[in-house]
């Protein structure tokens, strides 16, 4: 069924008390509105009309190209907002109307709505929910046959109507031609002086149109974010949903509640997640890994069979079977080939490390290219910064860097070269050479005894 989507996002969101527009607030790694868009995309919707007004430029800049932005200059109500789309609307015969601040909606629910809409050959299908306390939600009105015949806003409702527990979630699937025709005839004769989108339903009913409804199974999907209390509530719900999905896909969590996994993170089968793990952004983790305890990764690509504990990594690529941590810090543009070991208190930045190389203890490796089978001894520092510029170090395959060396960039260490412990290397070292760059040791026999005699 060819379907477009209108997303209403022109509101102010005053209760967020923020300089950031409400729909751009982050939930599990992406803005609220992008969750709504993702649910639509998951069922094949690709054309979006985003109605913007407040902070229009901010919303546009954030979402970028690929959307039809429709400006609603004055916020005169949800019906007025949807009507602004009419001049831009393209050919899809059906259209969802959704709110940008209801991020928990799922593709499965949208699909169920679509199915009911199609089977009933409806003009509109409304997503409803039954709540114990209907609060300020709009109420669903049904006729003698039980068919939806209208919606009434809480502010306009009679006490009898207020007692109705079936509410309007604010999600609809319309026949596009019927929607725009009815929107054109709306009036704002109501308690809030607004053009209500909800009035379209009664108008279509009066014209003999078919109104279908879809009852939401999990009412949490309709949660609208109005303030940061609701935002935190949504965060809790979505985090749990994400973890459960991963578990069903074969990921083990030893203490799920202590782990925060963003919506777009992927984790392979038989990976074990220990307590206190935070995986953010576009992080992908392969199969058979052991992550944590207490590891934080942002936008990292991790292969299979990797073990990483008590460590922090951002924008890194970690090859298969690497061993990381405890207490490693992997900074952006670090690329580890398979089988690399990075041990405790090691910081890596903008460095590529070849297969099977090891940086096991207490090192800083910045702006380096390290070949395969290299051993970087404990305490080695890659001296990459001269106070003005950063320089690179190249360490070729099989080299051995003795403990507590300084490699002062720019410098190259040749294939299989050997750096004596404690060296400060400022000149290139040829392949197969030994470099000793430290003062010679001098032993003064009997010196201690002579000193004691003077006392
Ligand atoms: C709306 C419904 C109500 C339903 C509830 C569910 C109407 C009249 N009422 O009420 O029946 O129970 O949602 O959450 O539709 N917006 C604009 N331009 C405007 C006004 C609103 O873009 O001029 C956007 C807002 O940014 C928001 C969405 O439309 O994303 C909903 O508006 P809101 O004012 O929150 O409607 P409710 O009063 O919650
Ligand atoms: Ca609302």
C-alpha cells in the first residue's frame, strides 16, 4: 500500500525548558523525531512531510536532506498543521499523520494500522488505546453500531464523554484525498480556538465515510514526550526494549539493567555483555565477544571474538580476536588489525596497528602506523607533538621497542629493528639494526663503602 507520512513537529515544547527543540532531544542515541521516522521506514515508507515552525532551521539542519519540509508559520492547531502539507503532497494514495514527539511507536503497530485500513477500505484508521486514567487525551466517540463517529478533546468534552477510557493516541492513517478535502473545511470553533485534526474524523463520518480503528496493545507506544520526566520514562522503556531484542537475537546480558545500548547498535550472536556497559551511536559488535564489565564505546566497529573490559573507545575499528584492557583508552581513528593486544593504561590515538602486534602496558601511541608482530614495551611513549605540530611515527613489521622508550616523531623504525630499553629515538632506525639511545651505564666500585667511611 503506497503510503506517505506527515510528521507534525511545529510545536513549541515549552515544558522541556530547553534551547533545543523538543523533537531533537536525544533518546537512546537519536532525536525523538528520528525514532518516529525509523518506525515508518521499517515498513517501507520513504516519503516524509515534516511540518516545522518553532526552531524550524534547527530541525531542518538536524534532519538534513531527504524530507519535504513544510513551514507552519503560526501554530493554529494540528488540523492547520496538516493542511499546510496540501500544496506539496505527492501521489501516495494513503498517508500516516504522526507526531514528532511520540518516539515509542513501532513499525509493527504502524503495519497493523495499515492492514486494518486496507481490509476495511477505510477513509481513516485511528490508533486508539484504553487507559485507566484518560487524563487530557482526546476521547473516542462511537455510534450505536460501535463505529468510531468522532473524537472530542478533553477540554471540549462533556462529563459523560470525559468518563470514556478509550483515547486518541494521535496516530492516523488516512486516504490522502479525503484528508485534504476535509481539512479544507475545518473551523476553529472550540475551547482552544484551534483547527483540530481530530475534527476531520467526525466530518468524514457525516459524509458517510468509513472510519476504522486499531486498538494499541502496548499503551506505552503512545507515550508523548512533554517534559524531561516523560523523556526519562521513555528512555527506560526503550532501553529495555532494545536489550530484550538483543537477547532474543542471541546476546547474553549478565545484568541487563546496568547496560545502556543505543537504538542503532548491533551485537552478534553469543556475545556476552557484562555489567556497566554503555554502547552508543553506530557501534557494531561482532559474534562471540566479551564486552565489559564497565566499558564505554561510541561509534566503534568491533569484529568477532574480541574481549574488552573496563575500557573507553570512540570511533575505532577493532579487528577479530583483539584483547583490550583493562583500562585502555582508544581515541578516534584508531584501527586495530586482528589479534592485537592493547593492555592496561594504554592510550591510542589516530594509529593503525598491524596483525598480532602488542601494546601491553602503560603506553601512549599517537599518530602512528605500526606493522605486524611488533612488540611495544611497557611505558613506551610515541612523542607525536612538538608544541606546534603533530607528526607521525612508522614502526615496521617485527620491530621490538624496549621498555620505557620515547619515539620522537617524525621517525621510522625499520623491519625487525630492536630498540634498547630506555632509548629516546630521534633518528630513523634501519631494518634489523639495534638502536641504543641512552647514556652508558658507569659502575663505581666501592663507592658506597667510601661514602660511609666519610660519615
Ligand atoms: C492531540 C490530539 C488529541 C490526542 C493527543 C495525543 C488534536 C486536536 N488533539 O492533542 O486528541 O489525544 O494529541 O497525544 O489533535 N502541532 C503542530 N502545529 C500546531 C499544533 C500542534 O505542528 O499548530 C504538533 C505538535 O508539535 C505536536 C503535535 O502536533 O507534535 C500534537 O500537538 P499537541 O498540541 O501536543 O496536541 P495535544 O493537545 O496533545
Ligand atoms: Ca501532545
